[in-house]
């Protein structure tokens, strides 16, 4: 953090030496030419037959956070991100459109497929659960010219994982000038310290090409939500001394009474809150004119992310052992707070040639991307291994406290060939014929950890990946598409696309899309789309294997394609199938005002979800011997004090129907001497209903605890009501001379989720009412090349309601006064920041 703040203080000195000046980046508008949603060139956003939302570089900088996904979430009404996911989900930034999984949203960079993250969050209770899509944190905002968000099914145009839409990130191509920014901020309570330094510059190559370079460093510190731990404290953090009975029915006798002396007490359990993240990004974009109408282009990134996330506090007696002379040793007399640590490397490279010959435009490219994550548990111990080693020694030994848990690794290698040409057939516009081929090879691997991380029940907080979990998997697919676009008569535009995809593990599928737009006049147009889609399960969904644990609970994640899953009655995964329908209007009632209104319906069949827990035993009561047999068959060993044992898997659990309406309005007003204001209104209504639930294997059913479906009330509510049905964005950007003010109000409709209750089969309702979040940014141009901004996200420090459910119930947190973490905004509350921007 000190380095980041030092960088911010140096920027004015750097600015003093700059003699060149580049104009401020402005937001994209309706006259911006787009490349998403159409294969034609020269199409403006205002003329698009499909709903396209443009987000300019200036808008991305108006949120205060240096994070791309946070910026998009308050710019696109139908886009949501998960702000407080558990474990691996806490350190990756995934975007989801129209209430579907991030796996159903395709991310492109300059029109080329961006590879997926290797990390996978398998905890249930969110539409983000199980997602392994593109991590947007590796794309620095400083490298972006603008973003085109296609909020429409586009599997026929771009690939089978574009069911919900496409996010196309357009890179800067400047051959001169550049920008440096330094940002610092923190939550109102002083936690979550954040800092970032970004440098972007373009370089000219013989007036025939360019190299545009972006370097970025970001830091985000820990935050703490809630207080105490119900096993040791009351709701205000006061210690429960013996003989008081705690939430687990025990008393805090020695050595557990030492918990009152633990670091951070009374904030004893730090599991709820933000992780600590250090991120380093390097992004390069380049192009060169080779002559004869041929251009070479290349872009790519190299990134490194180091992050740590607290897990549940472990009490002193969790790790103990007798010496060979029967003397009890307690190596952690005040207990311990384990952390999961992720070291993540991400890189990609795209290279291609494009040109025009014999009237055909062509583009040939190849892209390779890889994301590798090494997982560690630090400040913890393997209780059984320690007790075993201590029993062999007459003197106290120091337990192993840092463990290598294993790794994830995913790669994508994609090669594309695209051609298009216009033909004059006597229609109102030439017929544009586009066709192409795509070949791709995907891999996913889980690497085993060191034996001490998984043997004898494994390290406390996150057992390492065993040799049973480990494996390497791959598949290939190829695709061909054709796209025909023309105006058959004046003011009527039609676009027809068809695509065939073949996967080595799922066979082939054909999908299509038809888009129509009719302009009654320059002031009003109608448009509509009908399409179908096909998404093959990701390799991670098919093969992920591991154990999720709490202080006294364990849930084995069973790969759906494994023998253990088959013996439990689960079926191998099938592809998702979809039908998309949309219809809308485009209005230009007066100058400088554009309004778009689109209604849509997405029918998604065989939807892939993380199932709810199937309980084998709890508190010594066996509910399903079949579940316990599956855990044993998978070779999972658990600590002896684990009282809750369950399994979960990925399954084609449900079919859903999502209905929605999306409205976007932009207006530019000029008040003369009083300045200029750009207004924006965005609205999204999105309702998901479950239309079918797959039958549960008979040997897993237990009506006594409500175990009769793939979905329990928690996972069902997360799918249908965990995201707000309504989201409204109201924004005004006022500029005058050297001053600018951005005021934004984001209004989230009600959300609702069940949570686990104190006994198996019991669930507790949680709800959040309609809430408005206010953001403010105030800017001032100190000179023609330097600007200062100060502002606040969540200006009025609005927080979600506090969880009133007694902690410790089921899988619920042990921590008191934790806000509802399914809130669609950051539950940490208000965040203030300052930023220095230098253009040169």
C-alpha cells in the first residue's frame, strides 16, 4: 500500500515533465461504430438490430474502484457480479448477464475469445456457484478504449457459451500519448485499504503501426464483517465463560477459554469480509500495416495475483496431542485463524493477419490463454498428523503450519478464420455474406497437494487435493458459421446466422439466430430476435473433485462423471439447451435523446448447477448410508470431530424460464454558461422461474429432513430471488470548464434467500428490501494535462440488514451481526477515494 501511495505522490512531479497532451477520453455514444452483434462494418450503435450497450473509458473511471467488473455493474442494468463469494469466489471477478450463470456470458477481447479462470467456487447458494468463466480482474481499465455489451443470445454468432450475451472489450490502439493514474481509498471504517497505479502509453512504429502498453499494480486489504464467534462469545463479543453453554452445546473449559486472549478479539472469527489481494497486470496491443492491404495484429497479457482469505477460527483444542510420556501439548494456546492463499498466474497471446483480396475481407488468428492457480493453507495444522507425530516424541514438537494444497490449471487454444464480402443483388443494401471456422482445444487439471495437506483428514480449513482428486482432462471442438445480413427493402434490416459446433466429448449441435429491425422513421424503429443456444459443460464442471470443510463439517464435491457419482445415482452431465426471444423499440423523439426498450425470454433446459448438500450424517445421526458410502468410495478421509458429513455435485438439475425488460435512455443537455450534462437512465426487470426439476436418485431421498430434490430451499431461492428482479441506474455527468461532477443512484429491488436452519431440513427466510446506493465523483482539471478526482461509492454508507439467525445453525456462519452477503451491493458499506490522472 505504501508503494501505491508513493506512486500517487510522484505523479505531479512526472506531469511537470510532460510536454505533450492528449485530450480526455470521452464516453462512447450512439454514433460510435460497433463490431459486436453484427458481421457488417460501419454499423453505428444507434442503428444496431440487436441491443448493444456501450461503456466508454471515462465511465469506467467514474466508480472510484480500479476494478473493471465493479465499473460495469453500475453501467449495465442487466449485469451483476458477486461481491462476497466464499473461498476461491472471493478472489475472482466474474460477470453475469440477465440472471444466468457467468458460464453463459462470453467475454471477448477485440472480438477474440478470452480464456476462462481455473479457479472454481463450488459452495452453493448463488447463481455464481460453479462458474469458471473469464476473470475480469486481469484486464486493466487503462488498456480499454470502450466496451460493447450485447445483451442478447448470440451462440450462433460467437459460440455456444453466449446464451445470455457477450461482453466485447475493445482495446486502445493509440500510437502516441498516454495516461497515468493513481488511486487510493478505503471503506468508511478504515478497512479494505485500496490502491492502484496504472500506466498506459502508445508508441508509433514508422507511421505504419503502433504498440500500446498498459502496466498496472493493484492492492486491496482485508475487511471484517460481524463480531465475535457464537462458540465463545455473546452477540456483542463478550466472552462466554464456563459453565455457560455455547451454540454447539459445549462449555468453554480450558484450553478453549484461552480464546479470549486470541489476536483481534472480540473480532475472533474473521471469515466474513474481503480478502487481501495484490495484483500485477501487463497488457500489450500492437498492429502493423504490411502493405498490399494486409495488417498484422497482436495483443496479450501477463498477470500475477497473490491473495489470502481468512477461514473460520479454530479453537485451541482443535490441535492437541499427548507426548510419549503422556503430557498434553497444545501448540496453539489461543486458537488460530487459518487462511487460504492463492498464487495465480494468467497470460494470453493473440496474433493474426487481416486484409482484403478479390473483394473478400479476411481475418486469420490464433489465441492461447492459460490460468494457473496454486493453493496453500497457512497458519493452520493437520490435527491428526500432529497428534500422531507428537505421540512419538517425549518433548513438545512444533506442528507444520503452512501447506501446499495443490493446483488448478486451465488452458484454451483457439484458432479462427473469418471472411466476409458484400454482394450487390439489387436489394435496398448489399447482401453481406460472412463465414468462418473456429477450432479450439481446452484443458483442465487438478494437481495434488503435499501428502500432509490431505492425509489423515487433511489440514484444518481446507484439506489439500489428494491423488484421488488429481487429474488432467482435455477436449477439442470445432465450429463453422455463416451469417447473412441485408436490407431487402428500404428501412428493413435482416440478419440470419447459423452455426454448427462439434465437441469431442458431447457430439455436435446446430444453432441459429434471426434478427430483424424496421425503421418507421428516423425517430422510431422496432427490432426482434429469435435464437437457440447450446452450452457444453465446462471441464471443471465435469471433473472437479475436492472437500469443503468447516470447523465441524465436511462436504465432498463428487465429480459427476466419476464412478462414485454413478454409484450414488447421479448421471453424467449433458449440455444446456436454450431458446431466446426478444422484441424491442428504438426511439429518437428529439435531438440528443435515444431510448431503447427490449423485452426478452430465455428458456434454459438442463441447466447445470451445484446441487444442495445431500446429508449423510449430522450430530451422530445417520440420515443416508448411501452418502457415507459415496464419501468412502471416493476415498475421502475426514477429521474425527466432523459431525456434519455430506456430498454435492454438479447436475443438470433444473430447467428455467427467464423473462425480462431492459430500458436504456441517454440524453445530452447544454445549459450554456451553466455547463453540459449527460444523463443516463437504465432499468432492468429480470424474473427467473424454475419450470422443471430433474428427479433425485432414489437412494438419496430422505423426506424426514426435506431431502427430496436436487434443489433445497436455499439453492432454489438463490436461483430465483437471490438477485434483484429490478435494477435502476440513474446518472448525470455535469461538466463545466475545469470541473466535472458525476452523481449516480443505483436502485436494487427486493432480494430474498433462505439459509440453513439449526436442524437438518429447516430453513430460515432472509430478505432485503428495495435499496438505493448513491455514488459521487467530483473532478477538477489542475492543468490541461492533470486532473484530480475525489468521491465516494455508497456515499451514505448503506449496508444490508444484519443476519438475525442464531449463528452456528447448520452451515451458517459462527459470527454475529454479519450482513446478508447475497446483497447486490458491497456489504462493507461506504468507500471513499482520491485519484490523480495525468494525460501526456
